[in-house]
């Protein structure tokens, strides 16, 4: 039983990485369909391994068909019992896309599903760590977990111009359905794919850097570089906390804190994170933090993890010092 679970997990990670490789290769036009196939397979294998460990090997087989394993949909219902869970809703939408892909798909589906794909990637990495204590970033660079997205116009007018009436109406309904859920379900359902453009002399404040040509009739002549916030500011608060604790655990470090007047050893917590945010003014640092207007959330870069981990490694009692400095600043 243990060997079967491990084999399923190993194959799950392979399928996950293959899905990322397909999606992030610019020469592949079948990437939306290919990614949906492989990410669904990765989830199915991972969840079945979890069910084996939790409920026994028989739990992944149908009771009346002992030679046939349960579907991904059934595995999801067994593991994520809340049908309103944004993670479950995200997976169900991608399963729907996978099923559609066997019959019909268009390239513009990428614009509709890209935010769902990105959330699905982050959710997979989180659950693989939670269920099987495996860090998938060891198999790929952390930046590779951010998907490369082609952005195009998917307005009603553009879709109707490019497709037949029936196909355009189908895509408009799906786009509106996904957009509606995106507004209410949060980042476990959908991670916004945004690019911010401003006119500024400070390159750190812009997503595009440009050259201005005096001989051009247009204001911007050449786009030199584009920076996708999702590829840089990929971490939520919980992910930062998780990565910091993981690094500290590898080095056998716990924080020195005072609780109820007594010294204690403790993990890095959300309260500690907020102290670092305030003391180091991280939300004002363009290289560490990005505010996504869609969803009104903050994303953090790898620099935040590195800063916090290094400060704690240098001085495990750093939290007490930060508290003291913040108190002085108030006076």
C-alpha cells in the first residue's frame, strides 16, 4: 500500500511538471488543452495517494467494479467535502475545460482560464506539501510555477468578430461565468494575471520599460521589457510564513519569544509576519510587495522570504527587538 501511494505521488509530480513545461513553451499552440490534461492527471494521482494513506487502498476503487479506480471528480468529492470550497470550484472548472478539450477548444480560452490555471498550480503545490510533505519547487524553479500567458482581447465584439455566432456565444457565457465566480471566490479559485503600466522615470515602479523615439508618430516606439507581477510576487502571506518556517526547520531554528512573561521557543506566525511588514515597510518596497487591485490582495516576492529567514537566522530573538523598536517609534 505504501509503495503504491509513493508511485502515485511520483507520477503526479511528473505530470505536474510536464503540464508546466507544455504551458510555458511559446512554440506549443496546444498548451491550454495539454495543460488541462496534465494538471488534472496530477491532481487525480495526488488525491488517490492521499486517500490510500487515509482510508486504505480499497478507497480508490468503485465498490461494484473492483478493477476500476474512481474518477478525479469522485476523488475531489471525497477529499474536499465542501462543494463551495474555492479550490474545489477551481478544479471543477478546469475538469470541465479538459472534457471540452477532447471535442472543441479555441486559443482564446487561454484568456478565460489563465487566472484559474495559476491558482490551480499554487493550490497543487500547497496540497502536495500538506498531504505528502513534498515541495514541488525542488523539481522546478519557483519562478517556473508562474505561468506565461498570452494576453488578447476577449470582449464580446472581438469574440463575435473572430468566431461563428454559436462559438462566440458559448465563449461569452463561459467567460461571464468564470468572471462572476472570480469576483467572489478569492485567490484559491483564481489568481489575477495583471500587468501594470505607468509613466515614470523609476524603472522599479513600472511593468514596462520603453524607449521614446523623436522620429515616431507614436508616443511609445519600442517596448523593451515586460514584467509579469505574478512571476515575481507569487507568494501570499500564508506561503511566505510556510516557506520561512520550512527554512528555519531545516536549520533547527525556532524563534525566541516572550509569552505571558515567560520565554518560549516558537514558530514564525502571522503576527510575526505583520511585525516584519510594519518594521521593514515591506508594502512600500516595490521589489518585495505588489498590490493587485483585482481581488484587493498583496503578493510578496522571494526577497521577503529571504529577508525574514536571514534576520531570524542571525538573531532568533529578532521579534522582541522589532517590538521594542516599534514601541519606541510610537513615543
